[in-house]
């Protein structure tokens, strides 16, 4: 059962072993940070179960995306269908050492104080380079909105 009061949790309907009816399932985080629970003896991601309880089977070729990027936030309002490409577009930026550069911008490996902004969609890479990080940030945010639409994450 899905609990509207605690929307990230599933509730046991029956007593089974140490699990008591009315209590949250033994949800735990997997190594990717997603909540999971056991269903018929198999580990299942909680967000997928919650989606299917609300909307039915997840269509082939689709995934469930956490809109705000928080893998533990399984409120139905935070879940949406996405292709693998769209889901990847909604990823947070990679850690890039001690540099605090915006998502999609990296330091040029050979030219000091020069940067490259790069975005790839459907196998096509768009890039721009400059010494001006602010100009690259503006460019990549606009490009991401153009190419990714609602799935474009700017952080």
C-alpha cells in the first residue's frame, strides 16, 4: 500500500515475519541511492512500485525520473516517465575536483584559464569555448533549455 502521509514509503498490508501490517516496508537504500524494498522475495526500487501503483505498468523503453533529482523523494508529483536520454539530461553535474564550474563546463586541458562548454543530445555534441565562464554558462543554459526542454537541469 502507498501512504499519502509518508509518500516516499510503502506500507505493509499484512504481518509477515517481523514485518507488521500498517508499518513501513523495510525500505533501504541501494548502492545507487534509490530506496528499495523486497517484493515477493525480490529487491525492487520503491519509486517504480509507487509509479505502477498509480499509473500501471511502465511502458517499454521508459524509465521513472525523479524530477528534483532526489532519489529518495518518491512522491508521485516528483516522478515522471522519461526515456534513458531524458533521464540522463536530468542528472546533476559531475564532480570535477576542486573547481566549482557549472554543469557541462570544464577547464581546457592544454590552455590555462580557458574553458569548454559541451552538451550532447542524441549523439550530437554541441560545444563552445571561451575564457569567459559566465558567457559559457549563459550559452549552455540556453542550449540545454532548447535541446532538453523540461528535462534540462542547470545545476
